[in-house]
C-alpha cells in the first residue's frame, strides 16, 4: 500500500482544530518563555496512546526532568486518525513523536518539519508465525497469507520481500490485519505483523488451547527486519523547521525539551519499573502492568546502547531508511537537506554529560520480565 498524498493535507486542518484546545504551547509567547522564573508551556503530540513506547516522555514529565530545565510539558495522545507531522506543522503542538517514514512523507509534500532526535536506534517490527508453519525465513513467505496493518506499517515487510526476490503483488497474499494477533492464532493468516514490544507479547500472553498454558517463544518463528536489512528508523522527536530557523527562543526550547526527554529515557534504562508506573498512571494506559513491563523491557534495547549518544542519528540507518523509502515509492526522491539535524541533540547531550550522565549505555543489558496472562 502506498500513502495517499492528499490525505496528509486534508487531515491537517481537522487535526489542528481537534487538538488546539489542549495544544496551546505553539504560540510565540510560549516559545519565548518567561523572565520571572515561570515554566514555559510545551505541547508534545504522540503517535499513539500512552504506553511504554513513550515512557521516556512520561517519566520526564512526572519525575520533574522537564521542570528542571524550565518546561511545563503537556503530552497529547495520538491515534489512528492523528498524523503527528500535520499537528506539528499546523502549530497545534511544539514537538511530535513519529516514525521516520511517517515524518518524511508529509515533509516531502510541503510540511517543513525536521527530525531533531532519533531516539529509537533500531526497528521493533517483526513477522511472526507458528513454529510448525515452515516459515523460517523471508524466502518461506512465498505462497503464504501474510498479515500486515497497512497505514505505512508494511514498508519494511514489502522491502524485505522484494530484497529476496518475492513480488508482494503476486507471490504472496497480503491480508489486512487488525492491531492484534487474533488472525494468526485462529489460523486465518500464516504470518502476522507484530511489534516486538506489543503484539508479540500478545501471543505470549494468550493461553494455548491445546496445552492450557501460555504460549511460549519456542512456539513461534520470528523474522526480524533488522536482521534482514530492511529495517527503517522509527520513533524520533520532530520539530518545526521554520520556527527553529526564525525563533531563537524556540530553538532554546528544543534543546531543553530534548535534554529533558533524553534524561527520561536514561532513567527508563536504569529504572524501568519507574517508567512502567509512569505509564500506568496515564489516562488511559494501554494494557495492564504485565504488558507494560514487557513493553518497557523490549523498548529499552531499541534505544540502548547508543554508541554515538542517545538521540544522535546513525547515518547508515538513515540512508537505509531513505533507500527503502525511495525504492518502494514511499518517497518520490531522497529528502532535501534539513530532514534531520544533530546540533540540537548534541547540545542537549553535552549538557547531560556535563552533569555526569551516561548518554551511551554501552554496558546496557536487557532485563527479564514475567509474562502474564492477558498482560495483567
């Protein structure tokens, strides 16, 4: 499926109106802050609803990291009908969280936004099948029913098929999939799309009717697009490029926001349960405590280690993302200069390092969590 170019523009006005009441941080006064020590209001638009995917931002808000740098941050939920890039460009939010392709497509269409911090260093997208399906690799997908969500989530899958000589239009049957694993468990599809931190957990949290026990990892085969070489960059912090160029106060706000956000992600690395609690306190949280604990445990390895510094763009993965996006017609051409910038995140990192904070996490070791039925 290809993105529909006009959709981004049609949604922009509606999204701006829908979020304006709560997203009041986009004014010039807000960007300038206050001379009397008051906190500067800032609005962050999420790509989805509160879950551990965004734990660093909730932790930064709830633990006072944003307040420490002079910001009062309001976090606005996302959803299927929310395009963070259009909300950001409309002025209804100051910053937005979006996967890189979902930011680059509207940018190509004229929304002047820029990636200022690439928080996720790895993709979390998988294809999952039952172990007895015989689907052990991408080559084995030929002739099967391949579940996927569409909405741009299928780009890594399609690129992976083509890389292995499989035509997505004729060599497989692409099947629209809900954002759950029901179709796989019921046998309606041979392989299902899953985020390692979300839908993959859903199958492990499900009781196997044949055994009466929870499914186990050995019951499934996984195709990881990081291993295939078609992974694309995902969650990043995006800012308004025009405001960064024209408003020094906004640029200063951006440095502070990135600094507070990265401190939140560093805290999640070192204190994951604190961040799970921050998400469970959100309204409404997505999934129960067991599910959020799994999610946090799988999100951390997407961020850590960050050898160049957390949030700093990996140019190799950027180019891989761009190459796939252009080859698959997601973008008509490579992004113009300014699609991402590293000056803001590097300034934020310098501030953190001056405080003795570990911004690389080279010694990070993934933890273990107990899988619970239904994620409860």
